[in-house]
C-alpha cells in the first residue's frame, strides 16, 4: 500500500495557476493549454494531488510550448488527496479513486480529442497516474507512454505494453525501487516490437518531477 513517501512534500493547490484554462472535456473538467490547431495531444495524468498542482500545470505549459495540445484532467472531481485530513488517510482515499476508474474515465477524453481532429495522443502519468497510463498503453488507446516514478505498476503491466514507453524513476523510491525498474528494463529489452527506455535518476525521491522544492536547485 502507499507509504508516506508517496505523499511527501504536498503542493499548494492553485486553481488559477498556469497559462491555460479549464474546460469540460469528455465528462471531466480539464486544464487545457496549447494550440487548438495541433494534431498531437499529450495527456498528463496527475499524482494523488490532482490537476491544480502548480508544478504540473507548469510542466503542461512547457509541453504546450513545444507544439502539443496538452490536457490535464481532474480525475478526482474536486476531491484530491488531502494529507491534513486525518479521517481519510491515503488508504481510504484511494478506495474512492482507483486507477481502474481513471482508466475508464480517460476513454471519453480520448474520443473527445479525436473529435477535435487530434490524430495522435501520448500520455504521461505521475505516481498514481502512471498506472492509468500503463493501462492505456496495454490497450493501444494512446500512441506513446511515459511513466514517471510510478505507483502500483507491475512487471506484468510492462509485459502487456504495446506502444513505445519510457519509465523515468527515482533512485530513492519505495513505490518503484531501482530493482523493480531494472526488471521493467529487462522486460522491455526482450520486447523487440516495442521501443522502451528506462532511466533511474540519481539522488532524487519518489515524486521528484512534481513535488520538488522550487528553492532546491539540485
């Protein structure tokens, strides 16, 4: 089950952060940024703190600046994990917000993107979101996948992946320790039909792409 590391250094959520806007897409609210004319979309699937995390939106803006139409859905429908709520620890909260639910809720979003004229969709999942993305990659609902310090992703999940995938892990990670990531790498190396890339970033902890301290240059 999720350990304390999974939830360390929570962000200060900010509904107004980022240069994009929030709209309804495929039945969920989503932070959207980037050119409406782009035929390439990137779906960013958040960690347990949801789509109002400023660092996540900052990353979405950066990806949009590279020419993509970027969508960050509110999978938790206004109910992100709140560490200060002692009555609802992560183990209880996650029962209401399983990755399987996130996977199902992504299907209408993908349909909505296609109806906008998007021809290819990539997805990146952070912690909780990585499990959603790996499920999409197993069903070929997306064309490329990135898992960032994943939670709950298994060797069998990686065996089932059918699209190009990158796994970006942390050296200090109880959820996906380096030993597990090495197994992922071995599985992908044996799958000649799928392009795979695994990298373990040194001296960083689980959550490093989203929950870094801005003042910490390292």
